[in-house]
């Protein structure tokens, strides 16, 4: 066990401090479904914004898309999901537990959690049977088989079916990509580990269309770019690793696949957070066949037509949010104090609150000055005003939610118009002129 298991502590911190709540908690909760609270929604949104900026805004060769969750049911026949999006399911007749037959080593026997399902004397596992993970529902007023639709289990198919719409409307030339962020749904047999595996989650996917023959080169390019993105997010290099899919793990149409894995600590250890796949021309060819519409690209320069190959990058917004939280959580001793502190060392660009503003006392014009500073900064950053409790307690509260800077207005401030800025990680305090505060913070928050 390399990294400590911080999951239980994180779940409790996330609830207490408004990051993540269990869904419908007042009714006893919905199984493995979570709601993002005020600080959680900011954290996840900023992670999505970083992805969107890196993939769409900063590149000429990738276009954005927001396709609908409900799609024509033929989509899922063509993609292979109706026939093949299955996990092997086993039941235990003794405890009524349900497990994924291929992930028994990750599961705990409900009767004896120190063992895997099947290892306890009383376990009675059934034969594995195939279970389709797609949520089915009905479109329109009639519940008949003709009206069956699915909640999409991945966002990618919305991109494939819009390949020509985007290419032609935006006059893109291969190689180019299409990116989108959106909800996906999978009726997972064994969801769990907080927001790691849930039945409703958000994906950030990009399909990059390339000329056959150039695909492996592009695959390597995207593999490297995506790993760098996780490093830039502040995930620790020693917690990130590639996992190459072996021949038995590879989907039959895939030419190569690597997962970016992150060390979540404890028994979970290294787990996939993103997949980078060379999907060949499988998806576009399938949709051509099932829709009877050509999905070819015409290369005007070389006067040739072909179905492009696809390099896919697919990452879970919730899973990366969890990775960022696990990566950031630390407990430390504080010199000269009995009580230590809990810190979320989040990358400043994704911290839900960028700066907290404190008047040292509630008198002598300090709250008024602090309020003026809050009003001035608010247009540029998410800031928090706090005047309750000792200054030490206020620092602790901000450390625990990952606020990179605390600005204190003290007796000197009202006279010489300076404030102290405390750095979350180094604990160093600097005195800054109020007029320079916005620029100072902006400089520290970029990247
Ligand atoms: P797993 O093997 O863990 O079920 P997968 O290989 O099926 O995952 P992909 O289909 O490649 O996953 O999905 C791409 C990304 O979407 C994953 O890397 C993960 O970040 C995210 N993801 C997939 N399933 C879930 C889920 N149930 N809950 C949260 N995120 C998910």
C-alpha cells in the first residue's frame, strides 16, 4: 500500500464543507448517486473549463459539440452497445450480494469483508450471466418496444453521428477533432468508492479524425498531451502511470489503447481515470452501414475519399475531480500549535475559493475596509468574507477547502492601506498595498 487511504475522511470533509452530498439523502439516499454542493460544483466546473480550454479554445483543429443524451436507438445497435455493452454478473445465494465476475478481487464479501466474494464458507456464487449496462426508457406516451430509447452510456456516439455536420459546417480538414462534455449513464453492477464509479457521471471526450496510416503517430501525440494535462492539473507525477491494454483487454476493433491511471491510495491503488484509444475506422464504418449514409471524407488536395481513423481521448470529470481531491488532501502538524491542520492543496486554478478576506477585529473600520476589498475582487475571483471566530480558526476553515490565499485587514491596514496575504502552502505572509492586491493574486492564480 503506497499511498494512504483518505477516502472516508474525504467523504466526510466533502459533506461537511459543501463539496459533495449523497443524492436524496433525506429519503435515505439513492444508491451511488451524488450531488455537487456549492464548492464541489465550482471545483468540477473549473476542471471542465481547463479541459475545454486545452482541447477546444486553444486549438484550431478541434471543434466543440453538445449532443443530446437521447439518440436514435439504431445508434446503439451500430455502436455495438445493444449486443455487447455487458458485464458478467454473479449473485450470491447466501447473502444476496451482486458482483462483477471479472472484478471479484476488488469486491468484499458482505458477510466477511476481509475476504472476496466466494471465499467465505457460506458463499454460494451463481454462474456468471451477461448484464447490459444501458439504462432503457421510453420515448413518447406509449410504452411499447418500438419506443425504446437509451440513456447514452458514453458521449462519443453523439460525436460520430455528427462527424460530417461538424466537418462541413466548420470547413475542417482531416486531421481534426470534435470534443464534448456531457452526462453518461451506466447501470453499473458494483458502483462505489464515492464518485469513482457511479451510475450517472460526466465524460469529457474528444474524437480526433485522421488519415489511415497516420493513426499511430497521432495516438502517441495524444497519449503524451493527455498525460501532460493531468500533470498540469497538479496531480503528482508519482501517482500517475500509463497502463497499456494487453491483447486480451483490447476491444476487437481497437489498434492500441492506453489508460492514464492514478493512485487513489489504500486498497483502490492505481485505477483508470482516462482512456486513450486508437479505434480505427470502426465507428464511422458501423454508422455508415446502419444508417446507409456515407461518412467519408473527401481529401481535395490528393483527390481521394476515405473513412478516417479515430483517436479517442475519454476522461471522467467526476473521476478526475476525485483524483484532484485525493491528491490534494493532507494532514500536517503546525509548529507551535497542538492541533494540526487539514489542507486541500488544490492547484490554485481549480480551488473553489481563490481568496478569503478577514478583518482581524469587528471594529475600527476593519470590516468596512474588508468589504470594499471583497467588492473589488469579486468581479475577478471567487472570494469569501469571514469575520467569525479567531483568525487561526478562520485560516483552518479555508485550508480545509483549499483556498490558496487569505487576506487579513489589521490595525495597520486602515492607516497605510496595506494588507497581509497568507499563502496556504508555505504559510508565508506578505504585506501588500491594497491597490496592488488584485494584480498580485492574478499573477499567482494563472496556469
Ligand atoms: P471501467 O473499466 O472502470 O468500468 P471503462 O474502461 O468502461 O471503465 P471508459 O468506457 O473507457 O471506461 O470510459 C472513459 C472514462 O469515463 C473512464 O476513464 C472514467 O474516467 C469515466 N467513467 C467510466 N465509467 C464511469 C463510472 N461508472 N463512473 C464514473 N466515471 C466513469
